[in-house]
C-alpha cells in the first residue's frame, strides 16, 4: 500500500521515484541543480570583562543573501573565548559586507568579528559613544550605555572604565576580501579621570559629557551608579579623531541631578583650578560650600606643567629655550608658591633636563628656584620637578589662492616674522609677498589673492593651514 502511495506521489510531481529519493537524500528538493554554495568561516571573540558572555541568539546576514545565519550554539560566547562557525552561504552573497544582529535581551560583548580571516574594521565605532576600540556590545534592546572595566598592569592606578558602544545590529562594510589588512580609523587616546568633591550632595546619578575641540562627538562621563562616592575617582578612556585637540574641551551637564567635581584631568593634566558644580539648570550661581555652578564649562589645559621625574606628560614637551623657561617661572607653582628664574644656565647631569624647579630650596619671598639645565638628558631627582610646555602643532603655510581677503598697512621683512603675527590673529587668512620683498597678512575682505592676482605686484601668496 505504501509503495503504491509513493508511486502515485511521484507521478503527481512529475519525477521518477529514484530521482525523488536522490533529491531527498541530498536535501536539494527546493534547490536548483545548477546553484552553488560558498563555505564561509566566521570567527568571533568575546570580551574579557564582566557579563560579556551570553546564551542569547545572534545572527549574521551577508549582502545578496536573504538568509540570517545563526552564530550561537550551546556553551558558545564565553568570556574571553573564541568561537568558529562554518557556514554554507549562497554563492551570490557578498561576504565582505554583512550585518551582525542581536535577537534578545541577553547581551554579548564582542572584541573581534572576522569573516574568512578579515576583521570587521568598524567594530566598536559609533559616533558620539565610542571611536573604535574594537570592543562592542550587542543587545536587543540596548537599555543603557555599556562599559568595560580595565585593570592596569602593574596596578599603578585604580581600575578605570571605558564607554563602549551598544547596538542591536552592526554593519561591517567595505572590507577588502583579497587582503588581511584591516582599515584602522584615525584616532588618539584620551584618559579622563574625574574626582567627586568631598562635600554634601556631591554625588550624582545624572549624565555628564565631555567634548574635545576638533571632534564632533560628546562622550558620556557618567551614568547610573557612578559619581556616587565622596572624594572618589572614576577613570575612562576615549578614542578621539586624529584632529581632536585634547588640551581644549567642554564638560556639560544634561539634567537636574547636579554633581560636584574637585578635579577633571585629561592624560594626567587637571583643568580645574578648584572644585565646582555641574547642573542643568544651575538654580544658583554658587552652590554650597561656595563653589561656582556651570551647566557647561570650557577647560583649557595650562601652557606649562610641573611634573615629577624627568619626562613630560602626554601633550607636553621638554622646554629647550631659556626664554620659555623664564616665562614658565612666572606662572608655575609648587605648593602654592611661584618660581623665580635663576639667570645662570647650568649643565647638571643629576637634575631634570631643560627647565626644572627646585622643591627644597627657596629664594627671596619664598619663591622656588627655577633653573635652565642645558644637559641633553638629565635625570630625575626627588628634590626637583621638570617644567614642561604644552605641545602646539605648528601652523602650515602653503602656496595657493585666498579669496575674500584684503591687507592693511601691517608688513614684515621676513616670512618667519609674518607667520608669527598671522598665527597670533585668528582672523588672519594667510600672507602675500610684494615684489619688493616684504610680507603682509591678509584679513577678511573682498578680493582674491594669488601669484600675479589681483595685480603684478603680488609675487607669492601663502595660505594659512
């Protein structure tokens, strides 16, 4: 009876019985005999941080393929673990462009995703949250900003937190399938350390952000359960665009749960001269115990930094001119005391190189001695601190054309003198040289300037970068 039914079914579908058996055995009843598959290897690495592991469901879908392929199996996605998946993907799929997606609330932190050995170059890169540390959370939904805890080795500082992106789905695109070289986003790292005041109601559960000049992103400084302890420090690291200026930034409050900060340091340099409150709005200009309140506050790191040892902090350079050392002596303080420059230069192997302050010796009026040491390397000393100057990228001037500009009576004999003057004025657009040799700055105006333009007296034009 069963054989008769099977034969009748074969006649209905129009195939021979032996052909149908063959199709069922090869699982190709619904696949055209001419179709082909490609074998794709997917490797994922789970972060080495708290709660990174997951038993949830995560899929990958390639462009040109309508199927979502399951990445998770039992006991996969364990903390600091690596998992490999072999997928039979449609031959028309573009495996260099794909989307990884979370399907549920058991989040997972990925520190690496690679297809056929090519890593996803944008993992962890989400404007306004994180700039591509290569670590990222997947969750559905993302109910709060996510963090990763780092423990320095050796533990010279307490543990710090890094803000990580969380997305329900993430697209990896434009990966070159013929090379293992991954695209790296231009970036620089800023380590931010904030201290909460040791005063009543200083703690906060509010949201506070930091934004660096030259970078369009606002990075969260604090979220739930942070900034709660009196006189406690929080550490974070942010990856900024290559053009960001880490010496100038704005800290901003986003809500009415105020917070009192006693220090905000970027790469070891504190921008606050004293404690202050952040609140939005500030109900009063001054909060208890007499600290100013700001909704947003612009920080500029000091031009000079006093530092123990014989090396400068990130963003600062050793002072290599006597004039800079003289200027530094007028502003740097040790234990609230200004320095006084000792006119005689010295060559001392046992003191910091460049400009340094003696912490054990005082001059008249309790000023600390500041000495310019011309020794090339010098050495750290427990009774001396090196004075460093903030690094400033030199302004570049290139040959070119300047539009909507005009000059004044201001002129200089050399290009170097003219560049110094132009650098000091934000309105200066560049320089032009007259055929007689002198250089003149160009300011906003109505004419176009280039070689021989607007007339033959223009020998050269330098555009300010």
